[in-house]
C-alpha cells in the first residue's frame, strides 16, 4: 500500500506529457527565437532552394491526409519553413512550427530523399513538441513563462544555451524512427534518411561545427543509420516508393 501511495505522488503527467498551456508558451517563445535568429542571419533568396524544401514539406503533409484513421495527419500551416545562408550542414526545429534549414544542408544532400529524411526528422521534433520539452526541462517553465515577451537579449541567451547542450538521445531517436515511419507512410523511401546519417558520420568536425541539432549526435550517426534501417523492416508491407520528382 505504501508503495502504491508513493507511486501516486509521482507527477506522471509532468513526466510524460506537457499540457496545452505549456505548448502555447513554447510556441510564443519559438516565434521570439525565430525573430532573434532572423535578425542575425541572412535569409536565402535562391528560388530553387526555397521551392525544394517547401515542396518536400508540402508533399509530406499532403500525403498524410491519405492515412486516415492513423491520427497522423499533418497540417501544412503548422510548419513554417525557413532557409538561411550558412555553410554548416544543419537543420533545426523550434516551437511554433519553425523549421530552419541551412543552405549547407541542401548542398550536402545527394538526393531529394536525403533532404526529405532530414525534414521529416525535424517535423517530428515539431509535432512532438521536443524543443518545448527541452526548454521546460532546462530553463524551467516559470523562467520560460516570465521571459516570453521579454527582450531579445534574454532570448538570444536561451538560444546560446540550447545550442550548447545536446538533445536528449531519446528525443533524437524518436525523431529518427517516427520520421522514418512518416516517410514510409507518405511513400518516400526512408533509406534516404539512413544514407544521410552515413554521410554525417563521415563529415569532418570542422564542417559540422556550431550545429544546433545534428552535431550533438554526430558520433552516433553510424548507429542511427543502423537503427533506422532496422526499424524500416517493420514499417509494414513492402512499398514501392515513388521517386521524388521535385526539381532536385
Ligand atoms: Zn534532431
């Protein structure tokens, strides 16, 4: 009985779930983070790059509409895709649906399937509210709530902090595996995501520095590629994946 009473005191809801209020606070903070980034970085004006990432996110969202009953439909308007001019091979997600892609990442991808693999990973970070969870864990909900609407310097400070700490491995793995399954469900070959992990595993440190997302897990890239390929065997009946025709 005592054990049971003890168990009941554990705030399971806090551990496994963040509520709508927290998600709202996260979203507002995500918008502020994007504002701060936008002021420091150069937005890409290359039509081909913008078209490419927009189209891939369009396709992924649109195709989830065909999987009714799975509860996995993605709304295109929930994702705000930005391309910034930066050589580092990187992409990262922020609350509020902001998905930031470096031009260096687009250049590094050898096929649209590889780029779709990175995008699907980041889209799962967004749908699963991973960054809000990370913020609440590391900054604290009280602090986060109090700095929403505050000045840009605090936002930049939090950004610096976020980029200096690694993502949880468990969140990365969730983004990989759910992202790969998302690709499978929309008939895009998840092998592209695994191929990109192989590429990251062989990337010299200097090319991958300052990465907010991918660098933190760089040493594991080989294992991640293996895990994705392993998981892909269980994604359901063999599919004939459509070749992406997006003007790559
Ligand atoms: Zn990630």
